[in-house]
């Protein structure tokens, strides 16, 4: 006679199966540093922010060492609008005047960073807020952008050209989750700070930390080889394949995929873009066999 399993027991067994599926990844990533770029819809949705904070605490309790890097584009645009300061974008970059830079710095450090730290710390004293300015974590250099063959001045916009991860290592060694805003001191002009791309900053930090995993939250399901054909979602792509595909991608995806490529080229075990519109997508990527989104791996992996 077949054993009749109560519905509640069957549900518990299914949950146990999920936990067991995570076992190989718990073993693989125990003690590993995972750098996560937080942005997209998750940044402006309280529900998704709450789920993201839970994911960070879960990773920490599961034996990983999560590090968060964030931007704050939507919040910056909203604050500038409230102050009557026009937001201008050239070549995909925000033109950042000294007046706008004051707002960028205030929003990133005083609003976005604080809210994310508070969300994580609802679960215990884990997160510590940092900035690229702290202990010379990031060093930036001004950049322009080429439009129609001419270089356009973007103001106080720069690239991260050096990383000193000591302050992040100290936080990790103290059992904390560093939450880092993407601004950087200008290495060429004392006392000046620059607005830097959070994807690129997170990638540079992942390399400097010798991270095992680099994750970028996006507003799409992953990389499509033939957008808008939704059947062309790429689950895994090698660095050389991505290098070849990169010039043909939509402009919004190029910085994110470039960041993933630079991380893997710099020695990070793997990088992935994942759908930040889904609650707990980070856990699906890290702890399940199929993962989620698009993973970038080194050639031969």
C-alpha cells in the first residue's frame, strides 16, 4: 500500500530538496568574496530593496563575504529636478557640473547608501557604509565622451583608475558587509571628486579584491544575442565570445557587459548580469544549478 504523505510534509520535503540543491554551491563559495552592483528597478522599489537586503544577509550567513557597490541615477535625477537643476546626458553619461556634483555626492552618501545600510541592518549589525572617497578606496580621472567624432566635456565625470581595497578588507575581516557609493577623488586635482560609473567601479573593486563572483543587477532577464528576439537569451558566454559580440549590443548593455568582461579578464572566477526585477534573483544565481541571467566565464571554462 502506497504511503500517503500529508500535504504539509510534501511541502517540507520540497523545501529540503531546494536546500540540498544549494549544498555544492555552499561548499564552493564558502569564504568567497562576492561583489554585487546594486541598481536598476531594485533601487527604487521598497519591496525589491528589502529582498536585496535579505539576500545580502543570507549570503553572509551562508559563509560568503558580500560587498555591495551602488549608484543612484533615479534618485539623483529626482533631487536635481526638485532643485531646478537640469539633467543633461551626453553619450549615455550624465553631464556633471560642480553644482550637480554636490547633489550627486549628497544623494549617494546621504540617501541611497544610508537607506541600503539601514535595510540590511534590520537583520543585525552587518552593513557599514563607505564611499570611494574613504581611505583612497577609488582614485578617478576625468573623462570625456566622443560624439560624432568630437570629444565632449562631461564635467566632473571620471573613470576609476586605481583601487586601494584596504578599507574594504578591514570591513570584511570584521564580519561586516561593505556598502560603497560610486564616487571617487580626482587623482589629478586635489579636493575634487568625480561621478564614476557604478558598474565599472564595482568591476574594478572585484578585481582588486580577487573576488570569486561579480554580479550586476539589471532591468532585463540577461544578455540577448539577437535582441529583441527573446528566444536568444544567453545563459553562459565566454570572455572571447563576449568580446566579439560587444560592439553589436544595445548601448545600455555595453557598460554592464564591459564591466563583466573586465572582471573576468582581471581574474574574477565568473561574472553575471541578473534580473533585479525578480525578488531573490541573487540567491537563484548563486545557489541553483541553472542559475539565472547571463554568466560570463573565462575561455575554456
